[in-house]
C-alpha cells in the first residue's frame, strides 16, 4: 500500500488555464504584495497551494445540481435537500446552514460563553475558531499530545488530545468555567493530523462527566474517518459513513467549514444533536448574522451543490486518492531531506521551517521567509502556519511563539495532477538547498486581528 500511489479516480471535463511567470516578475509581484502572498493576484500564481478551502473542483453532478437551486428566501427546497443529507450523516436533530465555517462559529460559540473568564479547550484551535473564542470574551487553550510536535517520529494519530492534561485543565479552571471542548477533526494546524476514535471517546466521556458540551470542528471529518479506517483496529470493514456517524455521536454540536470536505466552493454547517434551547438561540441569532435560517448566507444553488458534495466526500476511492496524493508530495520532500510533519496528514504537507532556517528568530517569521522564496522560485503559493499567523497575546500584546514554524502546502481537492506536485517538490527542494541565504521579515503594517491575512511585511537586510 505504502509504496504505490493511485492515479486520479476522475478525468478532466473542463480546463482552467494557468500560466508560469518569470522570476523577475515574481520578485516585483511579491514586493507589491507586501511580502505577503495573501495579497498576490491569483493570475500571478502558477500552482496555488494557499488553502484547500473552497478551492476544489466540483463534479458534474454538483454543476448539474446548481440548476435545481431553489432561490426562495424562506423554505427553499434546496435547504430541505441539504438538511436531509446533513441529518443522515450526523444523525443530529437540528441543522442550520451558514455561509462558511466562521459564520457557524460566530453564531454558536457566543451562546456557550455564560460568564467572564471562561475557556474553550481544543486539541488545537483553528485560527478563526480561536478568533471567535476571543471575540466571545473567552480564552482558547490547546491541549494536543506532545508527539504532535515531534516531526520526525511516526504516530498514527498526532491530532489526539493529551487526555491527562485535559483532565488537569478542567480541574484547575473548574468545569463550570469550561465553555466547551472543541475537537478539531482533522487537526488542521498541526498538519491535518487525524484523531483516533478511541481518543475522541475518552474526551467525550470526560466532558460528559462534567456536563461540558463537546463541539466537533469537523471541516475534514471524512478525511479523519478514512485515517481511522486505515489505522485504528476494528474499523477496517466499516464504511466511511458509519465511522463518521460514530464520531458524531461523541459530540453535541457539529460546526463545519463545508469548503473542505463539503467539496464546495462556499458553505458552512451548524448541526446540533438534541439541545433544543441552543438550537432556538442559534436560529434567532443567525438571522442578523448570516441570514434567514433556511439559507444562512447561502444561495439555493450552493446548498444543492453542497448536498451532493457532502456525499461524494464519503466515497472511499475519492478519499484514497486524495490522501495518497498529499502523501506523494510529502514523500518526495522527505526523500530529499526536507523536514516535514510525519506521517503526512490529510490535506497538506507541513514543512518544518524552524529547522530549515534556525538563523531566523520566531518573531522574524522563518516560515514566511520560506513561503516567499518558494513563490519566487516557481510561482507556487504556500502559506505560513507559525508565529506570524498566531499573532499576539490578547492580554500582554507580546508576539506569541508558535511551537512550530510551518509552511503549509495545501492541496485543493480534485484540482492538480501529479505533474503539478512534481513541480512543487522540485521548487521546495531548490529553496531548501539555498536555505542559509533566507532572510527574516518585519512589519510594515500590522492589523489588530488575524494579522496574517492583510499584513504588509519587509525583509530585514
Ligand atoms: C477552514 C476551517 C475553519 C473556518 O472555516 P471557513 O470556512 O474558512 O470560515 C474552521 N475550522 C477548521 C478546522 C478549518 O479548517
């Protein structure tokens, strides 16, 4: 299994032209973008691995479904089709659509914060989740196993919670001050690493004993289910759907950025197992935030495309190829000596730039420096997941140091071929070989929240 890679389980029906630019031009584009590839124009990017969020290709069934979209403001048929699929997959009682994952977060998370000084605990909070926790007046505590940061050593489930530490945090904060436990599935910020069912079962039981709500931040739950099937005893003969259903039973609330395993360009999901009071609050609150509860910021056609995408994402041939494709890129880099999070995760290859550029201090953003050099090398756009992204401590305003300085090479779903990935691998290896010449960066402009999206930087000479 581990020595062969699958070819795409689809063929191309429509193409989108992309073009290579010259190195001279790319140096100029990057300078104009404030040394922050978020500010590049996509036409100046050859292979775009910024994110897997909403960047995948839809299937012919999804494109066909767009025509069935019912654009009624209230009670759209598209809503009921999507609701049916979400309820089948989650087996939860309540569903509300949102325009994307953070839309779902902004509606639900504040409902769980009952008083000052509350905390959320997650394996690792995703960046928008952390932002919404803080905007709701709470604090975010991460509690992942130490093995997560041991890049070189194989662990089948590096997304797991450290359950002893979790119990300790709950006791020290007091269970009444824990607003919720957020299981990020897969664990995006540490390499798309899966969580085992066993670990989630332990977390769920602990939360239940203290009556703390469990939230699944499940943008990539289908990829996680695939890893569980591959790596956890007892799941080899189970369908991805039934593994997913088992996972949902361990939580009370499911929040999803449907731009990932929804195989759609836009969409978010709020599903609530059985808490009617919470559902009523969210349904009230969503109107001014996202829209009427039967569209939640989505057009009818988006809801129809999502209803189909959610089902396609559970297809095992699709998942096998997807996970294989990411592993192919990771294996090529690892073979060339580039330090990557190992094993390779579900949606991205995470390159350990703290090891590549130890001469650049964390607050001069070594991974951002590698990201920028990669763009100059081949027009490949990656993204920094490190101290630049993490931002400042909300209490002291000091720069926080991320435990790892990652460059994330995120693979959009059903979009690029292995030839593209070879171009990416060659370029990363070339940058790696000239790593000692990389320079740190400082701010030209620093926004107060989620700074990495719009900051302007300059190289330190
Ligand atoms: C993408 C993502 C989100 C936020 O979703 P958006 O659709 O980008 O708003 C939240 N959590 C995780 C784990 C994600 O990957």
